[in-house]
């Protein structure tokens, strides 16, 4: 997966994907990609169990 992310998808009926982001990942680039995709209408995302580094990115 790009950015070295790991994750899992739940089902076709419930298209939810959970991503695991490692502490040494490029958090700013990941966050920028998620925000851009949301702004362009590709997806909605929510962040859970985030660190101060994620918030600051």
C-alpha cells in the first residue's frame, strides 16, 4: 500500500476501510492525501486514536 499503510476492508455491503499508520510514516503527506480525496468527493474519513504528531501534521 502507498505510504506503507496497513489496513482492512469490512465488506462490499459496508464499504468501510480502517488504516493503520505507523509512527514513522510521512504523516503530513498521508493527511494531505486524505484531505484532498475528501475535498474532491472521493471519500469521507475520520481519524481515531491519533497522536499529537498526527494532529500537528
